[in-house]
């Protein structure tokens, strides 16, 4: 999920190039879905305790104490405009589409960061070629101390029925991945547990993949990114609407439990 851009005036360098090499391809299928008011998986609170960060996106404005707005309208890839981000009807709305004559994405970045923990989001997206609904972890400082990225939702298909889970590693952007199948035009709860020796991905309370190889990030302080993304290589078709909305109902972030003694 490499990108460049400006986050409210802060430069963000291109740190990774999306590559296919080094991937381990698997597949899983999830058919559960539900309304926008789905609750966090019951096991999360028992295992992880009280969220350190949560947002139900109430009111009419994004909480600026919790979020930065992604803004990179003139980037060579992964463009995005602040105008595409707003809160309405208890949901975060990330509206990608034609702005100023060209395709632009929309997104937010959490101000909170941590090493290890659990991240959850309940989300859905309109269909449409040229865009990808994403939830991922990205280091505060890419490359210092390591190059790393964890994508726990990257819904690439135009009909929003399939996507990928990715772990990126190293300056040369090696990846391992797993393909998921679910109808993301409906609501789903996605989650990831990142611990020192493994990364576990979840959808609707069901484990979809656990990875415990050498690509598990070890040192980075990670932020949560929620983005309705467009980039080079994504192309709209004649059937793509002028505007495509990714919605997020809520998010939860938990600290990692202390090591067992």
C-alpha cells in the first residue's frame, strides 16, 4: 500500500513500491454480514480489556484529537482530497471520485500509535472499479527502525466481493498475503492482532489467518489508516460512479496484554 502525499501539510515520502514478489497465496471465504451497528466481537473485551482508542463517529465532525485527514491531491500515486472525508449519520464517510476533473481517494490516519495490540473496524463500501476500501497499519516513521506494513482489509475487486490481507517487509517490499472472499457492499467487522511472534487476522469474529514467520513487524510504532484508495494501476470504467463511498461505523484499538510470567 505504498503512497506519497501530504497529511495536513506533513510530508510523507514514498517508502514502498507495491510488488508481487515473495507472496504466499492462500484463500478464505466469509459469508457473515450484518447491519452497521454491529458490536465488537465478544471475545475481544475479555482478552484485550478496555480499548485505548475508540470512535463511533457520532456528531457531525471528525474528532481532530483522534484523526488526521489524508490529503495528497497532486501526488503521483495514491491521490486524496480532504473534501472526500466527513462524518454523517453516525458513520465516517470516505468519498472517492472525481474532484477537479480527476480521480481522488479519501482517508484518515489515527493520531494514536503503538507497538503491538489489536485493531478493529466495522466497514463497508460501494462497488466501483478504480478504488479499494482499506484498513491498514503503517509506521509513524517508515524505515526507521524498519520497513513494515499490515493490511487487514484491502478490498480490491470492483464488486467488493474479494480482497487481500497483506504483511509487507523490508526495503524491497517483500510480502506475504492471503485472499479473502466476502461481500463488502454489506457490513463486516475486520480486525488484526499484532504480537511479537505472530499476526492474526479476523473477520466477523472468525479467525481467517495467523502468520508467524519472519515478516512479523518487531519494532515499529504503527498508526491506523482508513482509506478509500485510488492509485496508479487502478482504473475506473464506464460503469464506475462519479462518487464511491466507503463507510466506517466504528473502530476500536486495544493495548497488547502484558507478557505472561
